[in-house]
């Protein structure tokens, strides 16, 4: 029961911190910009992409779904030329009419952070780490591992801004430490093995 309480408190702390960081600190906007002449760009996207919601990469290799391995390999040989001549990036495109469901998104975010807290509590409960500094270090490493899993790959392969990548790695790592520093103080014995108490 104490482990569950610790997890819930951790999830609440993480949710509060992520809300503060996104709404009041520059972390939520690091590396992100608005599109200049947005209306013209959106109009062009709607004209050319239409009703096909999806994740797009550009420039694309220019091959269809039923191409052979040889055709894909041949197309990849020309990608360097395309990237040198044209803009490149990725685009998450939603058709017009997507509801602005802030309440739903906040619930999903809280559920995600609660699950993260439960998993971290479970991992920490499997260790024999007794010292407070050792526990903070363990949770910090877990946070860094989770943060670099996707963020560094996005920076490497898709050219995400370095400021965005560094900001989100720092942000997720700080979330882990903050989680460890607050509810753990209230539930300090929850994760100790019986012989450690």
C-alpha cells in the first residue's frame, strides 16, 4: 500500500512540475517556432495533403508502397541530392477539425506520469539502495535513460533543434529527481526491503 501511495504522490508531483515547466518556464518552448506566413503554408498543406492525417517525412524517397528492395535502395542513393537541394524535415499533419481537447490531453498526460512513477517505484523497490543520495542517483539515471531514448534519436535522424533536445533531456531528468525528492521524503520506508528497515 505504501508503494502505491508513493507512486501516486510521485505522479502528482511530476504532473505539477511538468505543468509549471511548460506554462511558466521556457522549457516548453525551447527550439520551437511558429511558421512564417502560416496561412499560406497551411493552405498549401490542405490542398496537397487533404484528408490524409499522418506523420510525413520530406523529402521522401519517391517510391510507392509496393516497391522492391532494389528500387528502395536506388531511391536512397538520391536522398543526399534531394536534401541538398530541398528543405527537409518531418511533419505531423492533422486534417482540419481536430478537437482542441485540452481536458483529455491533460488526463492522458497525468496517466502517463503516474505510470512512469509506478515503474520507477517498482524498479527502485528491486534494489538494495538505502542512502537517500543513492536513491536520487538511481532515479536520475532512470530519468536520463528515458529522456535520451527518443530525444537523441530525433535530434540525430530528423534534425530536431539541439536546444529542444537538451531542454527535454534536462526536463525529464529533473522530473525524476523532483519525484524522488518530494514524496520519497514522506514515504521513506516504503521501498526498503524488510531487512533494510
